[in-house]
C-alpha cells in the first residue's frame, strides 16, 4: 500500500533559499521589507515552494523574481525544519555556484554582501542560523586516529599532511593519552593548523580546549547526553557524535553547532554496528536542524554523494589520515 501524501494543512511551509557568494567569498543577504513576517531581519534570498514544484525549480523562479538572476547550477546545502510561534517551516537552502544576470532588488528590499565570519553579528531569523554554521564549516572533517602516547611526531606529520591536502577542520582525539600529554601537544597542533587556516576541536574535554586556545570541542554521545546546554559560549564550535534520531535531537536541544552521524557504512573499528546506509542517513538528516557530517566507511571521494544526501560533508579517520 502506497504511503499517503502529506496533509497540506499540517505539512510545514516549504521555503527555498539561495546562498550566493561573490569573488571575495562574501554571501548575499536580503532584508525583509516592512509588513512581512520578521520585517527588518536579514535572510538568504528566496521564497515559498509552490505545491508540486521541485525545490530547484522554485529556487530558480524565486531568485529570478526577487533579485533578477538566472540560476545556472546549484546543490543542496542544508534543509532546516523550524517552528516559529505562528508557523512551521522547512527552510531548504541551496548553494548557488553559478548564475547570470545583474543583481537587482525587484521587491525594493536592501541587499548586502557579508563575510561568513561576520554573519554572527547580523540580525537574522532563527531558522537561518544553521545555514550560517553550514557556510562556515568545511566539507571534510578529520578525526585523528587513536595513536599511542608518545607518538608526537607521527601525530604532527599526519595532521600537517592532512592540512596540506586541504582539510580545514580537525578533531584531536587521543583516547589513550593522559590530559597532561594532550596539553603538551595541543598548542603545537593549534599553531600548525592555524598556520594552514584550519581549525582544531578537542574531543571530550571542553575546559582543556579553551585553556589550549583551540577552536572548540567535539562531544561523544554519552557526554552530550548528560548536558542540558552547550558547554562553550558562541564563538567556539561544539560538535556532537550521534548515531540515531534521538541523539541528533538532543544535540539540537543543547545548542550544538553540528553533529556527526555514524556509521554510514561498515568500518573495521565497529564491526558489530549496523550501518545506516546513505538512504537512512538522508532520512535522519532531513529531520535535523543542524549541519551533519557523514561518518563511517567514507573518504574524500564520497563528499559529493554525502552532500546530495543532505550531509555537510564527510568526517573520517583513515579516509583523510592516509
């Protein structure tokens, strides 16, 4: 028996938004005009997806009508389910890589190009905030392998190799190392990564992460489950390891910036875990209101497929360490 289509009376309002970048990497924002919901706030340009209209077609139509451009290529970035007091929406953001035409505000709205790192200071609707995080996060996330204590040189060589290969987000995960040894190597890792423009998160210990001047923390699921709010203030990254819908929902509740979801495929480290597969991964991510990395059995060659399934990108140990 075929599933029933969603009831239009209860289904969320499907809204598409386009993320355009200029030659300097700035993104385009439009200010909501007086008289509209959330008037005065800045948002990514777009509008309502009509019934039976494909999201990519709605994106092309809305950007043509609103700012006068023709979308030539775009890919899904992140879809954010969000409840306002008066409505339930699904904000479907697309990264527009190429377009033609001259930008012009056809509805009298103000337009502005803003650097991604400055978006935190812009007054934006709550539903747009996960899009900001997705814009600032890279597509590849390295998790360091569980090297034994004392392998300082091997750790530094591996991290530098990853940085040279374009990895810009690294989780320092050394489960066998005592805190004093991690403290001893942490600043060296920070200086190395920052020299390449990469950011470093420490697994588990957010207090030590701030002491070492790192960029944030990545929480194991068991640690996140004991928290009722994010352990670090805005300005630091907070990531959470997740394995199911409940853990993703909890990561959202505590204010995490992003999550990893695993295992997508079978891995040697977790031979007895049931892999999600990319289809189930996509279903779980579609209900999550934060960027999610696909983890488990993937590498750099899988980034595009993961993104088409709704992922921010790929997180990996072996896939990026080698």
